[in-house]
C-alpha cells in the first residue's frame, strides 16, 4: 500500500512540474542551473515538496513581487537543499547551506526553516552553492518574464 501511495505522490509531482516555466540561472563560476519558476502562490507553496532527487544542474527559483523578508518552511521536502536569497538586481543577500530535509511524519516543530531577504529565492541541491561560489554579494544571472 505504501508503495502505491509513493508512486501516486511521484506521479502527482511529475504532473505538476510540466506546467512550470524553466529558466537558466548562471552561477558566479559560469555553471548553469535549469530552474523551474515558482511565480504563483500555489507553485510557491508546493515548491520542491515530495521531490526525491535534485541533480546539481536543476533547481527552483521563487519569484516574489518585491524585495522583502522571505520565510521558507521545509515541510515534506525530502532532500537537503541550499537556499539562496537574492535582491531584485540578482545580488545574493544570504545563503542557507545544507538545509536538512523532512518527511511527511516529521513533527512540525522539527521541520527546518530558512529566512532571508530578497525578491528571488533559488533552491539548489545541497552543497551546490559552495561548490559554485555562491556567496553573499555575488551576482547570479537570469532573465525572468511573466
């Protein structure tokens, strides 16, 4: 029964992903990440929940209306992530490295959180930010059009 549940979750996740725009994001060392765009409240709430594998060259970029404090709660995020906060001019303000995963049964009070400032937030596979020199003050390059 559990196997069928997990298969159903995986199919729902894959089905939901086909409606995402993908944009290339160039990191400071020239490495390119293909990032799915989460630009609606529904996509932002879903984020990378239930994803079981995230290659180094893939990620998700969250687009908000303006520079402001952003709060991320990692409930049902099954993989460790690096979370990069950027201002409207694509300057990195902070990096939350190796944010730990959670499970569906993880108590809410044990679920990791990440807070930062910016208009954009990029989620990457854990350890990708350090490997590709993503640090506060660096600039990432991407073009986002609604």
